[in-house]
């Protein structure tokens, strides 16, 4: 039994009560499994993260190791039956899953017998995926479908051969959200699925995925994107949109995104709107949009702190906050600036390292206070004052005894106290 539906011939019995032809596309309803995405609607605004979603492994940003493994695996035709991609939000887990699905099911000129690491983009399978209506590639949102019944539907559908591509592929996003019974129901099929079935999981919390599931998958950690790479990507996307962006504006977006491509593109979406109709994205626009801060201002605060000038540091911090910068963003910027200074000192064996590390400890202790404070700006200002006062203390190295200690003194505390003006050595004698 078979039926002609749209552009693909159904090669196995399909329960008609579960499928329906809608606008020329086969869609599934009355079911928790849904075909990948929705039917693309022309003329609608598409956000940048969707518009520029990578379509092959070469386009992936900052995931070279994973891309190299997948490329080799596909080229050598040594393809695991289950993959798990994990990492923070917005770094390309689902995108990588879809690219892999595209590679697995690319049929080339129709005679291609194996998966391709460079999908053609023109075969029926590739086109169907581009149009978000591939009937063999199903995306399952475990965040909203957590029950065992949902998994049983997947398991039941694995018995059917693919309709259009080479494999029937189940992409389960946020897989850690599945219930314990759902995981258990999945185990046997995941251990030894039919040859035409592939599972691709994605999660932001791999620690919540049972070991029994992890051991049946090949796992890949996707990395947060480095700020420099993300900033360059922002400039590239802006150029493709025929919009110019100041370098510092791109840098601030990259910093604010915290390694997430999707977050960075969302911010870029916003600032493009706010820059209309000038087609120039300025640093000022970005700061107003996201509550960011100029790097030069952050560096100036740190310079004032290190110079032991709390008044100047506080005044500048207050001015930056008043201009719209979120206190936590400024705090985070100070941490990053101090971290970079420490890293530079380590490379140069700078004698100021111990004092910088002490300031770092103070900042770290204030991080939790920032998170729970009703007025985080107060914590920030207090931290700036503490840091500036602390920085004015004598350097630890200067307190160390480098020459002959006072006669009769062999106690380290006594030795240090002798170097502090006003300290009474006799109190510790
Ligand atoms: Zn193709």
C-alpha cells in the first residue's frame, strides 16, 4: 500500500488518521511528534539567527573539533547511531543536529548511496529540510514532551523506513527534561536501533542525562564562541545586511552575548532596528540598547582603582550606570578587565601579580552579593571603594624582607610589622 503525497512517494503504510496534506505538505497532527519546523511563509520577517543559520559543517562557528569529527565520520561512513551535543544556550547544538541530519539524508544526484559531509543543497532531501518540511527528520521538544507516552510514539515510528531520505532521524532537544520513565523506555531502542534510525540529542545540562543514556551516545561538547570570533561574526553579518557597525559596538555585543551566537544575533537584530534608517550601528546605540559599557571606561575605572583613587573610580562608575549601563554588566566588565590584567602579569612574571590576585578575590566575593542584592549598584560602588582602598595598601612583595632583618628578630610577623608605618612590634614580642 502506498500513496502519492506532494513531492515524495510514501513507501510504507502510513496511518492516515495521523497524517494530513496541508498546503501541499505532509503534516502530522494528533501526535506529539511533529515534523521539523513549520511551513515557511514568504514575506515574513525572519530573525538573523534563523536567516543565517549554518547549513553545512564548514559554516559552523567555533566548533572546529566537532565539525572535524563529524566530517571524518561521514566521509569514512563510520556513523554512530546516537549523538549528543551539549553546551550552553545558543552555541549551535540544534543547528549542528540539523546539519548532521542534512548530511545523513542528502541524496545528491539520486545515485548517492552514502551520507555526505558536504550536502548538495539541491536534492529533494536537502530542499525539504531547507523548507522545514522533511518527513524523515523529526524534532522533539523534550522540554514540553517529557512523558513515557511521547517516547513510545517515537519508538513505534522507528519501525517505518524513511520516506524521502536515507535515515529516519529523531532530534530530541533539551533531552535532559525527559522523565525517568521516558529515559528507561528509550534505552532498549537507543542501544540497538534499526539501521535506518539515528538519534540526535541536544542538552544544556548533560549532568541531568542518565549515565545509561550517555553511554549509548557519542557525546560532543560545543564550546562558547570566543569574543573575538563573535565580534568578527557580528561585523560579517552586518555587512551582509548592508549595514556598517563600529568595531567597539561589535565588541560590546560579543561580550554581552557571553559566547552565545544566538544571543549576539538577537542583540544585533535589536540594534539594527534602533539604527534605522541610518544603516550605521554606533557604539552609543548598542550601549543604550543592552545597557553595556565602553571598554575604555571600564579600563579607566580599573586604572583609578589601581591608582588608589576611590573618588574618581566611584564618580566614573556612577556616571556609566547613569548613562544606562546595567550594574552587573559593569561589574562583569571589571572582572574581565582584571582577569586580563592578571593573565598579562602571569606571562610577564610581573611583581604586581599577588596584589591583583587579592583584588580578584575581593571581586569574586562580591559576585554573589551582586546577584541577591535589591540594589546591585550599591554593591558595585562599595566593591569599587573596597578595591581602590585595598589597592593603595603596600604591595605584599614590598613587605617581604629582602635585606638584613633587625637584630634579634627572626619572627616573620615581626619582620613584616617593622615595615608597616605605625605598627607596634612590641605587641607581638
Ligand atoms: Zn542533498
